[in-house]
């Protein structure tokens, strides 16, 4: 996977810390009486640990028992250490997102098959927030993790021939969890819930079957400092007024990808080399609230690998080494329109979209596509864009690594 996973991790983790000075330059609210509440800080620091036992989705024969041990793989276990921060009640983010915190984590993962799968270590950024309060000290929360994992044992024809799922030593790591959060003591929260995890390399290397699992989760988080007692600070929190408005995101992105295709019903052919992808999104968004915006996006993408299977140069199309004519530009360039929805939080936003190419020829471009993207603010109105595109609701397509600018951002 070369530099892509490491670059994603560096960009995301760097964006968390690079933004801190700008994020906390928010106008202060009037100070509460000294005898009624503890003094506030711009940041409240937190630390925690999670344990997550899980089970694999057996999406490949390798997991079902077609491996060196001859036994099905199922059980998984991960242990996570986390550092997080939330914004103090005297800051704009603290007033408007009082139950949101974000940070960095490291997780040790085992699939109980060190020889063929490995024991990957994940390095990631995460964000945790409340969905709804269920009682005075109990709430339903969500959390996402996004980063990279190192230490996989990839497919190798000689040394690891059965593992036709993992194609690279470094893979992306994505997790989404729902959990109950119980504030059982001042500064302490206990969480318990369930989460879905996905590992893959974004089609930058083959094979890329993806490793998917579902797991339980138990964790504890402690906050530090005078503004750490969430219950005592509640009285000081007053959200700023919000008026709906329209913003406009312009995004430029690129990536490299591998390309393979099926010949007939059985033969899978991997085209040698890597292929460039470049694209542009223009996305007007109506900001319904400070937590959610939605709109339409005009999406243009050039994929150097698109529709190559229709331009085989060999007289014998079943030859072991195929050559290809370059397809015409109109078969590798597509323009579509997608419906986008975006969850907005401090620093990070999660963007989801479903679209259809309106301009494009060939099976690879004249299709429906789906987008999942994470936006990480690095300056006022400037953000990093780390996304992934599927097509036809099932096939992995390409990464979308880029930068964006928000017009009329507030």
C-alpha cells in the first residue's frame, strides 16, 4: 500500500493537533461566580481504555477453514488505549458540543492466527458524542475510529498462499460503534456497546477482500482538570443561537489504485501496475443545524483504469500476459450528481453520498456510486478530505485523498 496508509494517519492525527490553537480562539462567555463553579479551561484532557471481543464475518473460504491450520477463524480480540480532549465550557465548541470529545488511539488486534493473518496494531483518530440522554447520568452515544493498521501477514504465493483476503502489510482501519455511557462518578464514564470494524487497503493493492467483524465493547474514560466534572459544569453551558445557511464545499482529490477483472465466470486477472485517479466535487450544502447539513454534489472523476477490460490488445484474450489499448477519454471520465448528508462536529465531519453518473461510457463509469468521506478541519474554511468510493453498491472503487475549501463557512 506504499505511502497511502501512513499518509492518512499523519494527516488525520496532525490535523487534530494543528487545529487546537485556532479552535480554542473562541469568544469567552461571561464568567460564572467563583463560588458557584470551578474555573474553566480551553481544553479538558481525558484518557481511557477499551476491550473489544468480537467475531469475524466469514466472507471468504480462508476464514471458513481453507487455511494452513484447516480450521475456521472466528474469534477476535482488541485492546485500545486512548487520549482525548473536549473543549472547555468557555469556548464556542464547548458551549455548542458539550458532550463531544476526540483524540488519538492505539489498538492491538488479534485474530488468533498470527502465522497467516498477523496481530495488527491500529493507530487512529476518533470522535465520541452523545445521541440522546436516557437518564440523568446515562446516555446513548456513538463513536467512530479512522486510521491505519500495521503488522498484517499479506498474501504470498510461496509463504502465505491461503490468505487471499489481505494483500498488504498496512491497511486502513474503520470502526463505528453504538454504546451506553454511564457517568458513575465525577470525571469517570463507563461505556458498553457494540461496533462494526472494517480493514482494507482501498484497492491500492490486491487482493483486497477486506476483513470485517462485529464486536462487543467495554471501556472506561477519565477526565482531568478543574473543568473535568461534567455534572458541575452543566449549569454554565448555553448554546449559541443558530440560523440556517448555505455553504459550498469545493474538493480536489487523487489516489492510486490497482485494477482487476473477471474473464468469464472463473478467471480473475490482475492488470500489472497502478493507475491514477483524480476528481473534483462541488457540494452546495444547506446547514439545517450546527450538527447536520445536506445537499447535492456535482462529481467529476478521471480513472486511468476504467474500462481497460474492453480494450485488450492481444489476439488471444485468454493469454497469460495481456496488453491493453488506452481507452478513449470519454470512457475514463465521468460526471455525476449525488445526494449528500453530513454530520458536523468539532474538527471532523462525516459525509455520506449516493449518486449516479450522468456523463460516462462503459460499465465502469456509467453506474451508481457511493461515497464515504471524513473531513478534518486544518484552518478556517480549509479541510482535508479522506474518502472512499464504491460503485454499484457493492464493489470497492478507489480512495479519495484531497483537500477542500468551504465558501461561506461559519
